[in-house]
C-alpha cells in the first residue's frame, strides 16, 4: 500500500469535512495559511466548527506530524481566543487564517476576522497596559544593569520584549504575532515607522537578549517614545517622573551613554 503524502492526506480530510453537513466551518491556520512560511515538515493546523455538538465530527480531531485538527461546536468557537478567555493566548492563530468553509452565512468568517485583529476599543485598552508593563521592565533592567547584576538585567529585558511588541502591534490594531511569525509579519505587513522595520527592530530585540540588554531596551524606548506621545500615551510615560530620564539614559548624574 502506497502511503499518502501529507498534502494528499489533507486533501482527503478536507474533502470529507467540506461535504459533511454537520460541519459548519473549516479554518486553516498555522504556516500553511501564511504564504512562504510552510516547509516540508509543516503540518496542517485546522479548526473544524460543528453544530450544537461534536458527535460524529469529533472523530476528525487529531494531532500528529501531519494534521493538527481541533473540533469544537459553534458556541465554543464564538468565545475561543477571545479577550479574557482562557484561550486568549491562541488569538494570533486566526490572524491571516483562511476560512475554507462557512455554512453559517458569514458568521464564522466574521468571528475569524474579529479574533485575528484588535478592534479600536481593544487596542485602546491593550496599548497603554502593555506600555506600562514595558516601562516597568525597562526600569528594572536599567537599575539592575547599573547595580552590576547582569543576569537580572537580561531577565528584565527578556520580559520587556513581549510587552514592547504587544504595544507596537496594538498601535496598529494588530495582535502580537507568535515569535515564529514576527519576521514574516514585518516583511509582509510592515509596521508604520522605519524604527520598527525588520532589520532595526529584530536587531534591537536580539541585543536586548544579550549582554548589551540595558542599552538595547533604552533604544527600544527611545524609538517608541515619540510615537507613544503621538498616540496619546504621554501620561503613561510621564507618570514615571524623573525615572523616565533614567530609562532613556539621561537621569541625574548619569551619562547619556551608560558604562555597562
């Protein structure tokens, strides 16, 4: 017996669920949904949305090296990866996802679109919170570096990085991508300012995880500050008082270029 290729196995699976009246929706996510990201080892990440229950459809659920299929009823899919839910961490899975079947008159397509992008109100809530968390991590990084604790400074910088990315993407009403897709996002869907181009941003993020953590997070903050003020988040910055100057490298009695 000749074994099917992963593509052939996916095609057979897709043929079944597309023809199954109990299946209301099929959503392709992961590398296979993002042009240029799939490799020979990429599996097919699929969400199958059923009616009131998953009886009879649940057999399609699987997770292996070829297919990763999640089956859930429409009621569960409505809230999956939504803000405040236990699965909010999975929200980026629906950014750039492809709806392969929607038997609900467009509801599943609307839900996928809403999961995959921040609404204006969501962005307005996410951005200042992420900025505050970023500033807190930068402050701790700079202080620990100044006190000679390089390990703590690098750990703080590592905490600053996801907060920074969450903030920058929220300014664009976008969900922060998984790390695997960050470079792809910056290439295919660039952010609005040259400070956040792929070469500069990825370079600084790499430095933030190196022994040069404190200078790197300071440059990330310096790049971010004018755009944060333009977005109306100056009060978040200014709430740090004189410590903001310290974070930027101009604190009292401190040189603009720190000695660590």
